[in-house]
C-alpha cells in the first residue's frame, strides 16, 4: 500500500518561527493529504493537494508537491504553541484499493 | 454536528473475551475505515468499507472482523482479543473512497491483559 514517510521525525521550534515538514512517497498518486493529530486524539484533515497542483495555501499553511521527486512539504508560518502536534502526510492512489495509509508522522513542538 | 463517534473511548479487557468497538457517522458517508496506532508504527489500516455490505482488508486485518450493514455504522469486532491488540483505535469516514478527506473519530484506547 502507498505510504508517506515524514521527515524529520521530530521538530522543535520557538513560537513565531516557521516549521517545515517533508513527505516522500514511492508510487504515483492522485492527491496527497496532510493531517494533524493532537496527542491521543483523532486526526484532523488540513489540506489536500492534487497531483496536477504544485502549491496550495490555506491560512498559515503552505503545501508544495513535486511529483517528479515524489515529495511534498508542509510549511507552517508564524507558528504558535497551539500548532504543537503530530503531522502526517497521506498520499492517495485511487487505484490502490485501500486508500490512505499514514507514516510515523512528524512531531512538532512549538515553544512559547 | 457532523461527527464520527466511537464507543467505548477506553476499554480494559482480558485475553479471549470478545468485544466490539462501535463506530457511527452522521454525514451519510459511503467510505469508512478502521486504523490502529502504535508507537513507532504510525497508523495502520485494519479494514475499510467502500459502501454498505462492501468490506475489504487493510494492512493488518488479522484478529479483527467488521461489518457494514448500515451506511452509518461500522463496528470493529475482536472475537478473541490478545495482548498484541492493545492499541489506540480510530474509525474514520469519507464522503466517497476517492479524492476526499477523511473525518476521524476521537479514538478508543484498548488494553488487553
């Protein structure tokens, strides 16, 4: 099954700084989604970028997609303590059958 | 309020005692799925359902059963739980199986002694 691999595994920054997380995957995709998970809680969808898109914005979030490199990045600008969470990417191939699978995620800590 | 609900939220049980974790969504979603989350292993898909009466195995289906008799419900059944099924379980749903975001339930923390 298709699975995204996030990098780094953990990231610690100061409030106000930008946070960049990367995702790599192995096969072709139809879209790629990013999710956030606060400790012990369910995942929350952040943004979806389609395979024919290169960049997408949503508030303080900026996602890029490079299908030639099979990679994506999530940038959180002007981070806040409330952004502290784990972030997961989920590449999706509509022909893959079992839909989204998630890697280990990036654990982001934003220090006030 | 549109949501995915799971019950129970916490459960401690013993090896071999059958249990069911319920999942319900009120968004008329076709697609539903179960995941387990374990430290260092991320989220792994157990079973998924494209629609009523259609279920398929995910990456780690062994030891689990599911059913999809109604659109809104997708229970996860552990016929004979074992300690290696101790985990955090999430149910999720999506409008359709393709190109849609998934909505996750709050999670069920299961401990099998």
